[in-house]
C-alpha cells in the first residue's frame, strides 16, 4: 500500500554534509527496510531523487513505471530523466535572475529534445535500486551528486549505463531570498556551488586511466562532456568577450565579389561585433519563442506554475530577456571562475542549501497564497 517513510541522516566522520551523503543514507535505508525486512524484490524498486521544491507532473510516476516496465533488462542500466525547468516561481525573482533561469530551462528543453544527445542527469532523476546498489549508492564524500552518480554507475556497470528521456516537464523553484539583493546573491552562490561539479573532471581523469573494464569510447565521452561543460564553455565565453579588445586592430580583407566585386579592409573588432550582434539577435528571438512555447503550451494549467498570459507575454517580458548576456556573465561565467579559484586553493566546500520561499499556489487551484510568509523558507 502507498505510504511515506522518513529517516534522519546522522552525518559521520568522513562524510560531507549535503545531498549526495543524504541520498547515500536514504538509499541504504530503503534497501534495508524494503528489501531485507519487507522482502520486496530488489529488481522491482526504483529510486527517484528530487528536492523539497520539486513539482512533478500528475502522470510523472505513471510514465516512469511504464518506461521502466517496457525497457526489459535494459531498465537496470538506465537513468530516467524528465525535462527539468526552473519556472514555478520565476516571476517572483529579479529580472536578471529570472532570465538566467529561463535560459537554463529552455536550454535543458532543447538538450532533452535533441535526438543526437544523451544528456546527463540534472537534479531530478530516477534509476533502479539494483543499479544504485551496484555502484555502492551515492558517494557520501562529494558535493556534486547528479553527474557524479551517473559517472559512478557508468563505471560500476562497465559502460552499459545510458539515459532514457522522459518527455514530461518537472519543475524546481528558482532561488528566492529575502529581498532583491539577497536573491541575486543567493543565485550567484547557487551557481558557484553548481560549478563545483568541475571537481568531477579530476575523478574522471583518474577513472579514464584506471578502469579498463569500461569501453574507452565511453570514458573519453564522459571526460570530454565534463571538460566541455565546466571548462571549455567558460573559456570560449571569455575569449569571445575579450577578443575584440585584444585583437580588434588586426586588419581583415573582406571579399565582396559576390555583390560588387570590391574588397574592403575592416578591423577584426568590427567583424566580431557584427557577428556578435547577429548571434545576439538570433539568440534573443529563439529565446522569446521557446520561452513562450514552454510557458503557454507545455506548462499550461500546471499547478504551481505561473503561466498567466498577463505575466508571461508582452513587451515587459521580452525586454527582461534582453538581459541574457548580463545574466550569463554575472551568474555563470564569473561564478564558474570563482568556483575554480576556490578549488585551486582547497577542495573543501561547505554545502549551504539555497534559499527558497515555497510554492505559490496560483488562482486556478484556489486557496490562499502559500508563499507570502517570508519566514516560511524551505531549504
């Protein structure tokens, strides 16, 4: 019969307080209670990890059960990933933070919809208890847990693990502090904590040369993905921003034979600014369209999501999305360099939960606003 159980995790010496060590404890409790005491077959149990502010679709677990049953023996080698977004309370946070979370949500939707990609888990995911147990559960000594658990299972399962996409949305709240500045600070701190996942690059380097039971292609693929996300993307962004100022005076001959037969001598700075402007316009238009589609179609009438047309459409919303370059610089690039600098000095990191205000129930669901009490912070 359905029910809820909970367990309090006593942090012991050698463990790092945080989500990963909590999940390690919880999964071991599930294994002990459900398998050893209740005699429920290990192969019939799935584990879903989420946060206190996660909002599942009403059919999420029905969909997960269907996919798990339909996958046959492959189910024991899979992570099941829904389409995570940060939109439940995005209209309640400063515009620069809202834009950053919108970019993350749209990017994750595009990543999940790309048939050529096999994405890694992001915060909310499911796997079989058998696979978790094979990997000796979550690592209780690390802060980053989603990617790290995926890598851990991949090596424990000798490269057989893959991701199964659940094309259904699941929401998690944007960080929301006590006031405007506190929210921006909390968002920055959350980004620093996320980029602490770069520590997995060292873990993967060691495993790449130590685990010869895992196919070499899988090892290289995981290492490159971590390098691309945590290191290469930031380096490219810094290069694109600084290149016009460092190399802008280099003359470039532009051949215009297609139109006039003439040639023009332009400084590199002018060309790069024109290319950047084209990229900015294209990115902005795509962001507006995909944000509109996500809010007005995919999340329409979803409980706990603010999808009213008054707040999600119109010039004010579009103007706020123009902040995406500023949001990327101050809430992604700089926090990433900050995290890397901290890791260079020390690998010790104190886990501090993000500030959350709790769900605000929109008008269609009735009742009073559950998030107005500023003292009711859910972390």
